[in-house]
């Protein structure tokens, strides 16, 4: 079976991690964990994009070498990954030898085959965006703020023959409707391709920028950051090594909508095509976390640092919040109130209370052992059926990377378990000595425990620690296969349960 090769964007080393970076890594992690639960071998890679003018300038301002700055930022990002329980198998940094050699190799090959040529460039250049501009980039006759100072320059540079692949790319998109998700983004890329495509300048003269990978065929230049950064996906897969075909083509690139077109949806497919390498199967473009409607970044200066919520409440509530709150592909507005409300309502009241009262009742009425279920009446049939539809729908959503909707189903099942208890009223049954009431009580607790075990199996990729701790109370190891652990079979009957626990304390 081919290994499911999954990547995220590699973050810029010119800033510190924030909610946008954190969300993307959690999203990819939930996908990686879901795939593993479905039995697929997975390779999950993330990393750091370290070259470019801003990193060079930042280091100069601090009076240190760019690599020292990158090492420090890499440590910050890697500690974010640990904080959020991200299960990546690799962390690629574009300053690593394994990456630089692949960039140089691909550039040399493209140059040898005439796909890269030298020419004189005359036009506008934005230092802030590290990008050449055209008249059409002006808005109302002015350069937009994001470009900072724009100057006119004339210089010799190297160009990649992007334009020659435009028609090919259009056909590829038309023939592969699911290449970019959500589908409306694929249409946006097709719109973008209606405009003529210019060849891409892939060099920067060293006297302007030296913090980059030298062009192998002209060491007076370094490589344009996007040409360098995108190659990480093949260098991390071990391009040129024997195991490469086991990973490449990638199964999924997870990225944000701001870097879809042109980098991932235009440059990258064309770079691969021109290098005779197969294209990734799919690109998933997620939306933005916003604050008062604007894209969140480190500089928007939130009063609450969203990452500190993971430190305070634990990584799982944070993971649940971002997965539940953002519909993949759309934007979502961050607010502390929304976070606290999800924490209190979904996690505390629905899930946390279910676990604690169920363990408490089992300890009090049944000596902490999962009872045998003797009845299968209306309420049991109803909750059993609810499980079957929940499983089917939640898995379908999860497979389509629609985790918010999938989690919505799981939590509505969890509320269903609480309703089932309200219907059977075990606390009342426990007061009676009548044999039919004893049997109804045992049935009720056994049914609730089975339902909790199943709901909890579906939470495993999103809240791995909470999942493990609930399973531990049920006397189980963490779930490692959805193929084996999602059937309603009362496998816990007669098994010892653990002590009551408070999963989501109120005072944090
Ligand atoms: N270095 C490039 C990516 C190169 S990939 C070969 C880059 N870095 S970034 O640090 O600016 O962004 C990294 C990822 O975080 C991107 O996918 C971006 O969309 C995502 N986010 C950054 N801010 C975001 C939000 N406010 N919300 C959600 N994600 C956003 O781009």
C-alpha cells in the first residue's frame, strides 16, 4: 500500500508562530491521525521556510547571522508542534543540505533542458514582497500598501518558462476536478489562468540578496524563495533516494488560501511537470482565522494570544475548538468568548459530565464493572440506530476533511447518550429493588458505556489525550483502528472501569 504522504506549508522564519500556523498544523495532524486509524501508512511532514530578504534583514537588524535567527525561530515553531501534540514524522528546514542539493539539482536540469533562460528584466520591484510587479498590480493608479516601496530596476535575471505550460495546466485542472479543494478555489485558479501567464523570474542577484540557495549554473545569483520553498515537498520525500517513489507523488498538500494561486496551484504543478515528476493528488486550501474581520497574524496584536489557550486549557481543547469552529475552506472569526463557550458547553457539559457521572454511577451501583446488557427496548434501539447514522456520517465528513461537520455529528451523538440516560433515569432505577428495575439499570449503564466507547473512538484524531484518558478509564488502550473499534458489540461487559475523573475543569 502506498504511504499517504501529507504536507503542510512550511512557515516563514521571519516571525513567530500564531493561530494561523497552529490551525494548519492541527488540521494536517487530524488528517494524519485519521488516515492511520483507517489503516494507511502515513508520512506527515511540516517545516520551515528560511531563505529570503526578510530573514536576512531581520538578522541584520539584530546583528546576528541569518542562520542563528532561523535556529531560534525553528525552535519556537517546533515547540509549538510539541505543545499541540502534532504527530509529524519529519521537520524540513530549507537550510538543510538534503534540501539545498535537490533545489540545485532540479535547477541545473531545467537549465540544461532550456526550461530556464537568462534575460534582461526591466520593470518594477517590491522589496517588501520580494516580487517583480506590473502596471496591472496597481490599484487606482497606486501601488497597494502591501508592496511597500516600489522601485524601477533593470537587471539580468533567470526565468522559468511558465507561460509555455499554461494550456497544459488548464487541461489538467479541467480533467481533475478534485485537484484543488474546496471546488470553488479550483474555479478561481481557472479564472486566474484566463490572464496571460508570464515566465517566472527565479533568480535574485547576490548583491541584493545573499541569504538563499546559489544558482548552480551562476553563483552570482540566489534562488527566488518560492522556487526554493516549494521544492521542500520533494526534498523531504527523499528525491533521488530509493524510497522516493513510495512517497511521491504527495497525496495531499495542506495550505492556506493566500498561497494557493499562483504558488501552489500554478508554479508548483508546472515546476513538477517541467521536471518530469508526477503531480500531487490534491491540494487542500483552508481559510483564514480572522480577528474583527482581518486576517490574524502576529502583528495584529490580539489581546489574547490564542496559543496561550493551549498552554492554559491543554492542547486538546484548543485542537477541538479550531477543528469544530472552522469549516475547512471558510474563514472563521476568533474570539475568546467562542473558545470559552465551546469549552464549557461541548467539552465540559456534554462530554465531561457524561464521563464523570457514568463512572460515578457505575462505581456506586455496579462496583465499577461494566454490566451485561439484558434489554433491547425502544431507548436502546434508538441510541443504537443513532450510533449507526453518526458513524456513517461522521466518517464521511472526516474522509472529506470536513471535521467541523463530523464533530458536530459526534457531539450530537454524545448529547444523545445524555438524553438516553434522562429517559431511562438510572438514578431512579437504582433506588428500586425490583428485578426488572435492576435489569433496566444494568442495561442502561452498559449501553451508555458502549456508546461512550464508540463516540470516544471517533474523537481520537482530534483530541488524542482526552481520548486516551477516557479509554484508560474504560480499561482500554487508545484506539488504533477504526476498522476494528467502531462496531456496537458490548466488548466491555464484565470489565473493570477506572476511577471518576474531571476532564475539563471549570477553574483553569
Ligand atoms: N513560507 C510560505 C509557505 C511556503 S510553502 C512551500 C508561507 N509562510 S507563512 O508563515 O506566511 O504561512 C504559513 C501557512 O500559515 C500558510 O499556509 C498560511 O496560509 C497559513 N496562515 C498564516 N496566517 C493565517 C491565518 N490567519 N489563518 C489561517 N492560516 C493562515 O506562506
